[in-house]
C-alpha cells in the first residue's frame, strides 16, 4: 500500500506474522522465513536487522539459531513494524511523493489526504500482530502460503533450545 512507503514495510509485516505463527521457543532462520512466505531472502535479511535493532525481533547465533519475536504479538502494532523499517517520518510523507507538502505548500491531494492519513495512522497503531494472526488462523490463510496456518496452529514439541543457552548477538 502506498502509505506504508515501500516494499520494506510489507516484508516486515509478513515476516512478523510468520514469526507470530510459530510455536513459543521456536527459532526461525531467515531462509526459513523467506521460504515460508515467498519473500526474497537477501532483502528479508536486511529487514530483519532493522526489526532486531528496534527490539521487535530477537536473534540467536549458532547451530539451531535463528530469530523469534522480541515481544508478545499483542504488544507489537503494525505502526511499530512500519516505523522500524521506514522511520518516524513515514506518517508525514506526501501521498503524491512531493518533497514539500504542508498546509502552506500543499500538493494537489493534500486537503483530502490529511483526514485519511490520520485514520490510517490510527488503524496501524490500533492493529496488533496478534490480531492479524488470529484472523490468519481463523481464515486458515497466510499471505502466500495457505498451508502454513493449519500447520503452525497445530501443537508442536517444545524447542530444544533453552533461553539460558541462547546467545544474543552484539
């Protein structure tokens, strides 16, 4: 969607949904996330670094390492995912891509966009990752891989990795 600013926001949201669908304690390598979502692995790795820096995802090195959500899905808003990859200025961008767009120097759609932008910001802030996962499980559908949700929703054995053995990369 144009307001999200770039393909990066879409990738971040889709990767976060994938991670939220995983059982607690499961670490997912980036290549697994890419394969499970159909996202480009090289670009996804860059997005994951931004999500890690923002504290939305945690990474663990070593054999059996990978990433997991850094917070519960209910505490991660779509807005926080977008800000992690786009920055804080995303909400102020012009819908037409103009360098300068303000009340004193408006673009052609400025007056119509302001109320929509505010409503869209409320939607992003008020929508949690947990809400999206619930809908994905309910509809048994996930972005590109329809078979992912029933499998992810099924109970799995606990991960062999213990939190005390994980090493958080610097």
